C-alpha cells in the first residue's frame, strides 16, 4: 500500500518549497517566525514600560484607585515573561530547517 501524498513529508516538503519546514505535521514559514519573534520581543519591553507607566500615572487620590492602578500595573507587567518566552520559542522555530 502506497503512502498518500499528504502524509509523505519529503514529497510534500519538496512540493511546498525550501522556505518551509515540517514541525509536528505543520508547515511553518521561517521568515514569519522571525518577524513574530521580533514583535514578541518588542512587546515584552513595551509591557515593562507600560506596567511602570500604568503604576505611576493611573493612580488617584483614593486608596482604592491607587490599589487598582498597582494591581493593573502588575498584571500588565506579567505579560513580559510570556512575550519573551514566545519570542525565544518562535526564534528557535525559525532557525531550524
């Protein structure tokens, strides 16, 4: 019994082109991975800056509004490790061929 074309990874890879690679059954464009990696890296730093800005600028006079600004700043700051982890993962995906 012959393997169907869509399950034959080398033939499918050859048909799609060299700028794509097989990753757990999915084809990933290495240029797209690099661009998304750079975007996530920038968003990580933007999250840190945004967190600091939210913490200091969105306070208020009431203790409750200050506490809300602090919690919201921490929440936004927690996005940074996620963006940095995604950046590293996407960079690794884009490098392997």
